[in-house]
């Protein structure tokens, strides 16, 4: 009986068929795009889809890129154990989408960049660009390792699928269609995978509602179990999730992902017009709303079923990330193929994120390191380099899965990484975009100090996790469980239980204040430290008096809420007519004469579309 604890069924033949079929079909979409575009074998086509994509597929791809297997498995577990405060991220997604669309899209689009970090060299210098790119590569490799490892481990424990076999297979499938198809293959595969992810959530919610006698029962159980206490206006910055930590900290954290993260920027600058680019971000916002809402409902459904027999406390599962796969095998096993659909949903999230990461890592490596070092490379040589780097980074991401095995709460750890590294980077971009008086020295010192502070608090929080009174995990019961078979459960004792039985480590003075800071505030801390330091150091070292700044590198009034209007593009067109070197910072010695001519021609063609 569902919800009574104990072992659950494993995969049937039909589940394997459905799982393998959907994953192969997703890979087939990528290969189809590769074959379809084989005659356009340019670097621009591989990395940016020829800059001819439209809003809807790009929006779905933007959503799928960070709605990974971690989200599919981790977010319902979050609702099950902590309630629905996580749903407040719908406000964060709204603020993030507006912030990215109205500030960053006009800037990046008119500069016609391929790598986000090209801007750092235009505004500051080459050293800052190299540091920014390196930070992104480390962050993305770590995150992608977690994306591969977490779902594989959870599903291995529940379904019996071989852990490392699935890890390697995931990487190989992504490598194949990333290497052959480039960005178009990634985007169109993401569209299909997004549909599969949402279908997995719907299957769990629908079956749970049938078992519980309707949504009213699920809602009532969740209410009485304290799961619907969503809004808490406690201003305590040490509280893990409150209205302020999620809306303020969460908005900035997600903005750092969508505004400057190459994986996302590369998608919306592939759109054929700025209108499509902005629209893709607003459609993505709706996609994020739907996804997080379905994930929360899945978690509430799980709580309604297991309110009297928590599988985690009962040691039926060894980690919270295994709760949803356990539920799936518990309630869907009698329908052959449906568990396979859910597992395909989790792995679709994994594939979409991994493929996005590989494609973005290739883009920044080629644009930020290889092209400046070897400007004489031909398009054919660049195409071969792009494919070779796809294989290399696929291998790196698989290897980083081993590092991910040492993390704790996988959803929180994933978001923490973005806060620690992307926060200082976002602060640096905001310095460059809004303050003409900030120079390269100020930007560099601000970035380094901001990164040092966020790594300090982030690593400290991993070593000394916050105490339970700040995380506010809700109560769970095992009164309705069947008597457990000790032989079945002793091998799956949760790691947290093992820690509790040993002598607790002595905690330093900072552990219960600085290290207990909500992980969602890592990003705002990085932004503030970077910006304040950058402004102070720039003022001390002479500010913009020492450096020439170009007006197209800053945000102007004409950039805001401009759908299809020509103001900002006309301004840039005027700049080009007055001084062609305004394009892409072409006075920089890293560009050859041929590159200058090609970039100027490409940029003028883009302006004529508006």
C-alpha cells in the first residue's frame, strides 16, 4: 500500500523501453539539427545558431537549461521537508527576467558579442576578461558535475540503474549532439526535454490526487502539516528561506544566472532580433512559474501520501534527493512505462543542462582564449576546434561528478555555487555598465575581494552547516509505517543520522552567525563588496580620468522597455558612422583587420533589421 513504507518495486521492461526511447528520441532531435545544418559549418552557426533563432524555442531552452534533474528531484523534496516558501521564487523569476531583458539584452545585443566576457575586455582590460572567463569555467564545471551526479545517484538507489553506466551514457549522448549540432541542436533538444520534464510532474500529481481522493485532501493535509506557511517576513539574514531572502537574495542570484551566465546569454543573443531576445526572457519567466509550481505541487502530493510514514526517517531512502524517485516507484509501478517516463523527465533535465553547459564552455574558450591567441584561424579550423572542445568539456563534466558526491543538500549546494561565483561577477558588470568613473584597477580589486568574501562564507557554511533553528525543517511522522525489516534498512542509514551519533565538532564563533548566513545572500554580499570596493579603489586611483570610455558600453534610457523601437540601435548606428572603431572595441590589438571588417559588416546588417 502506498505510503506505508518498506521496499518498492524496481524498473520493469516497459520502463526501460520508455526511458531509453525518450532519451534516444531527444538525442535524435539534436542529430537531425546537426544533419540539417551541416552545410553551414561556421563558428557563428555552431555557437549561436547563425543568430536566427526565434523567441519560443529559445524561451523553452532557457527554462530547461537550469530546470535540471536537480530541480526535478530536489524541489519536490524541498516542499515535502520545508513547505512552500520556495514557491516565492516566482517573484524572483519576475524581477530577474525584467532586469535581464531591460538592462543586459540591449547591451549585449548591440555589441554583437559571442562570449559574455568580451564585454569585460571592452570596458576594463584583457586580464579582467580572462579572470571572468576562468571563474565561469570553474563554476560551470562544478555545477554540471552536480547535475550529472545527483539524479544518477538518487535513481540508482531506487530503480537499480547502474550509477556510473548512466553517468557515462548521459555524458556521451550530450557530447554527440553538442559536437555535431552546436547551439541549434541544444535548443531544439531542450524544447522536447522541457515537455518531458513537465509531463513527469503531471503524472506524479495526477496519480497522487487519485490515490488521495482529490486535490482537496492533498491541500488539507498540507495545511495541517504546516506546509502552506509560505510567507514569512522575518528579516533575520540567517534564516534559510523567508520572503526577504528569496525575493531579494533570490532575485539577484537568478539575475546572475540569466544576465551574465554564458549558458543563458548565448541563447538569447542567438535570437534574430532584440524583440525576440527580450520576449524569450519573458516567456521563460512564465515557464519558470509553471515548473516551480508543478514541482511544489508534487512535493505537497508526496507529503499527503507519506505524512504518517516518512521514508527518510524510516530509512527507506538514504537521502532527501531519493524521496521523489521512491514515490514514483511506489505509486506508478503498477502502470508499466510511467516510472520510465518520470526517470526520463529527470534525465531530460540533466541532458538539457549538460548540453547547454558544454556548448557555453566551448564558446567562452574559443572566443576568450583561442581566437585572441591565434587570430589567423580559418572557419574550418574553428569548426574542428569547436567539436574537439565539446568532447573535452563533456569528459570534464563527467569527471566533476565525483566532486559533486561530496556535497550536501544538492539543490542548495547548486544555488550556493552560483551565489559565490556569479555574485562578484554581476557586481563587476554593474560597475562597468552604470559607473563611468570606475577604472580597471577598481574593477579588478573589487572582483577579487568580492570573490574572496563569498568563498569564505560559502565554504564556511559547507564545513559548519547552520543549526536546525535557522533551517526550520518541518516535522515528519512514522506512526503509520509497517514494521521495518532491519536487514533491509541498515545499509541505507542517512549520512546525517551517522553524524548525529558521533561527537559533534566544536563550532567556531563565526559558525552561528557569519557561516549561518542564508545561502541566498551569498550573491548580494558578492555584489555589494565588489561594487563598493570598485568605487572606492577607482576614486583613489584617479577614476575615469586615466581611461577612455565609449558610450555604447553603458546603459542608457533608450535601452529600457524598448520592444522593436529603434532608439538604442539608432544611437549605435550614429556612433558607427562617426567612428567605426566603436564596434566591439575594435581598436583593441586582439582583432585583425579582416576581423574588424567582418564584425562591422555583421553589426550593420543587424541594425538594419530593426
